[in-house]
C-alpha cells in the first residue's frame, strides 16, 4: 500500500469516494477536510496499490493514539483484503494504538463492519459515546468506539476526539 498525502489540485476521485462512502451526518464538509490539512496532527491520504487508486484514509496523530476518522475502499474493490492491508500499514506507519468510531451494531452492515475491525485487532468498547455534529444543521450520532488497545481510558479517547476533532470547547 502506498499512502500519498491528498493533492488538492487533483482530488476529485478522493472527494467522490469520500462523499459516496459516508452519510451526511458522518462526514464534515469537504472544505473542512481541506482546512484540516493545515493541522499538524491531521493527514488525508489517497491510497494506492500497484499504482491504482484503491481507497482514502484520514487520520489524526495524537499523543496517546492515532484516530482513524475515515477509511473507505473503492466499492468495486471491497472484500479483497485492501482494508486490512491499510490498517496493518497504519499500525506500522504510526507505531501507536489505533482508535475509530463505528455505528452501533443495530443492523447487518454495522455488525459486518465491527467484525471486520475485530478481525484486524480492534476491540469494541461498551461505553456510551456521542459523536458531536460536524457542523450546524447536522445531527449528533450515538456511536461506539473501537481500539487496538482497550486499556486506553475511554475518557481520554472521548475528550481528545471531542476537543481536537469536533472542536467541542467544554466536555
């Protein structure tokens, strides 16, 4: 897997995959992605395999963990091990525990995603978690946290995400 930092002048495929992969309430405006590129902790990658664009991945590199905000594989390439290879590459690249948010296991697709992450070394935390809205007019979401290290205190994860990713001033 080759991780290439987002090239703003040539990002239509990235933007299309991003918008088509995540529901409105689960994604920030594209302009927010572009704005976050100025932050030292944030990276948005175009992911390539053997020279072909296969996925996007957005991560936040914090002191205690790396938060995988977005991971989306091109729809025509799913179920071919690409997502697992990306997660393994992230673990190696950052050499830190990974954290991500997932939908509650209330439908078949959400359960499938959770099982995918479990096969890749993540544990589902049982704590109650609300993802703040990305922007005015969007909804907050009750989600679950998954991590490769379930000993990271839940409140550390929650406070870091709310403050750094969602801009919540007081928690």
